[in-house]
């Protein structure tokens, strides 16, 4: 049978069975049209499956965190009532080692990042088919003991540490040549009506899982656009969504300067006049203000060391309120 006729009859039969009345197309569907439709469906499936798998894993991790927090509350209550020997074992549902959806993790005030290793209150690494034993010790308080070990072949960083040229996306944009006469530019990723941010974002998305592509992070390019002023250009980055944090909040940031140096420092979030978004830093209009932020921070020799220091800083109790914006 001719394939065109065959597919046409199958399609009409399917419509009739479904109770859908339609006018019969005299020409039917060609084989090429059917192949194109099948190809489109295949592409959509190929794109959808990884996204679905990622969301499913995040849902499993959310369940694990909720169960462990419940166990934490139960053991804490038992300890307050005098039973310091009480323990609760939580069976984990996650399918990947360590945490994919949040870093650092905060359970009842116990804050732990992937790169931190064992502490007095956090032992081991969450693993597929593993457990978390929640117990209490008078000297340390609540202890979370996770089963299993993370796969050593898996990087402890959620981003590609080889992607470090963060200014190239800015320089590749079509508009950069017009910025070279500007003594103080600012492009903040949270600005909703910027004509520049979408172009920068498009270039960032060409990178391979870079720091700038992490979920909910906020970045901003600031500084002097003139030639030979690379050292006076700054990239501010935080893992926090500044819109959720709110204005007037102190947050830790990683800063890369245009000449490739790394710093971890602190900024205060702000709002621009007449704008409905929260910036990674309140208004900076002079180089002395930028240098003051660097001066109160610390320089690091690599992105990895800066990120480790950033996580350690973020776990400080002074940032408890801003960390809650990630949950």
C-alpha cells in the first residue's frame, strides 16, 4: 500500500474513534510531513527528559530535607524532655550523591556546604538508598550522620571550574564597543527592563555550566569601560536571588576583577530610583567605592578557593535571614 494513503487512513480512523468530526483532507499527509512531526516530537522528548529528571531529583531532595528536619525536631524535643539517647533514622529517597538543589544545606540551624567535609554536627554525605541518623550529644547538640560517601569522580563544585573567563560574555556583546567611553557602567542581572542584560545573558548561556549559570544566582558587571581599565572593572556574584533577599541587606559576594583577580567580600543590596528590582549592591559611582569593597574583603588565588571561602562566609550566623531566601 502507498505510505501516503496508509498514514492518511490511520489518521482518519484515529479521529473517528476519538469522536472528532473533521473534514477529510483530500491530499492526506505526506511521508515527509509525518517524518517532520516525528522528528519534532523526538527533539521535544530529548529536551524534556533531562529537565523532568532534574525536577524529580529536586523533589526527592525536598522530601528528604523535610523528613530530616522533622526528625531533628523530634530528637530535639526528646532531648529537652531528658531523653538524650533518642535517635531517628530517615531513609533517603534521593538518587544522586550529595545535594543537587541547594548548597549550603540548612537543617535546624546546622549549615553545611558540599566542600566543607565532616563537622561536629554533620558527618558523612547523603547518598542514594542511604540514611540520615539524627541523634543528640550533650557536648555538640544534634548530630546528623549521613550514610555513604560521595562519588570521588564527581566534582564537589556545582559548576565547571574550568570556566573562569567571566568577562568574555560582556565583551562579545554587540553593544560593548559603545560602552568604552563610559567611566562607570552597571549591568545587573535582576534588572527586568534592561536592553543590555538579555544580550549578556545570551552570551553567558554559551558557557559550559559556569558559575554565572547557577540557579537563582545574581550577577552584576560594574566599573570603567574605557580602554586599558580592566583592573577597574568588576563582576559581583552571589548565589542568592537578591529580589527575594530584599533591599538593604548585607550579603557575601565573590568578585572577579577585569584583570582576573578573585575576592570574597560583602555588599549591601539596594534599589535604583524608580526601579522595581533589588541590585547586588547599592549604588556605586566612584572607583574609591569599589576599592573599599575589595579592601574589606580578601583576595584568593583561584575561583575554587574563592567559592570555598564564599560558602564558609555565607554559613555565618549573621547571614541566617538572607540564607532563608533560598529555601
